[in-house]
């Protein structure tokens, strides 16, 4: 791992501006060398996942947040392609259903958290509740929270309380064995435009395009402010945010894979004790004599 990924990590308590983080970084990789690195990462991840499952002390939650067309699906598809699907699940959270709105906003996410030995990927997550809803506060009214009956009542204290709740939940999860990695894929406005045009011009990509994508694009600065505040107030040592340059898809995939591997290597994973050599030999002889 040649690139210093600590430069992409949001330090706890730091004030950030997204424009200070690169979008066009390639980390010294080319498409060819990135492909080789991803292939190597997949092989290592497969090995660590098996040990992670057997060790059965930790679980891993990977959170992906981004603007539209930043490449979340591609990261999942390429980085996790070698993982045993029995040990890894992906949840893509859409607009809350009527039933989900009958509960607090975290309820549907809590139900999807990984058990020990398992990996869970949230493609969008509970953070939409301080992103999309912050840019469009009228959506908060659908939650029917006492004391917030109009948009005018949704003030900064409301958002600070929500950041505090998210931090408390993630700290609780960490204390009970869950490791959390959070990635914001940082795509530039120019690159997003090119990807949107490609979705329109290429028939096999038409299905990816939605007119709602342009609505969010028109709110670019509002989303920038929401992302910056979210990153500043919820990046903790126990659940850090990484701002991943996403204009070059190959580097985003390498970076996420390398950071996940770095976490696995830090956990001192091991297989549980096996039967004694004597018992194994006796079992072997018994099987051979059947």
C-alpha cells in the first residue's frame, strides 16, 4: 500500500471544507496497476473474511455515502467481488416506507446491522437523515416528531441532537464489537455532469438516470454544506469518515479496498483452537476404517 490514506481520513473534531479534499487523485496508480491491486485485495479479503467469520468476535459495517453517479455500486461490485456472499450483505436504503415512518429513523437501519463474523454494506444509510432531510427539511415532517410541526421549528439544535444520537449509537456498536468504516465518495461537479450525460447517451445506461438526479444537482452547494457538517460532527476514532477521491473510479475502488484490508490486519484475527493432533489422528483412522 503506497498511498498514505490517512490524508483522506477526517480527523475527529477538525473543521473541513470539501474543496480541500481532492477528487481527481489517482494515488500513483494507472488503470492497469489499479486492476492488479484490486485483484490482490480481493484475494486477501477472501482470506481475512474466512478468518473474520471463524474468529466470531467482531462484525464490520461499511457505510457508503456520495452524490449521485459517484460510483458506490461500482465500489461494492469490484472491491467485494471475492467475498463469500454468505458472509456479506448489501442494503440499499430508499425513501422510507409508511411502516418505517411509524418508527424512529434508525429503526430500519438497526434491523440490518451485521451479526458477529459478518460484513454489512450500507449503500446510503442513516446519514441520509442529516443529508437529504437537511437539504429538504420538509421531509422531516413525515416523521411526525413531537415539537417539530413545521419547517420553521427545525433549527440547528435539531440537527446537533441528531448528530449526537448517531455518534452515541455508533459508539455503542463499537463497544460491543462492531467495527465501522465510513466512506464519502467525493466526485466533482464536472465529472458528475459527464457521467449523467453518459447515462443519457448510452442506451444500456438509460435506466440509471432519473430526473430527480438533476434536482439534487441543482442543490449542489446545499448538499456540500450538509456533507461538510456531517463529516465534521460524526467522524470519530471509533467510526471514522474517509473522503475518497472519486473522479477516477479505479482509484476509489483501490482506496476503499486498501482501507478495509488495513482494518482487518489491525484486528489480530485468528482461527479458534482446533482439536488436539491426537484426536484428529484418531478421527482420521476411524474414517479410514469405515
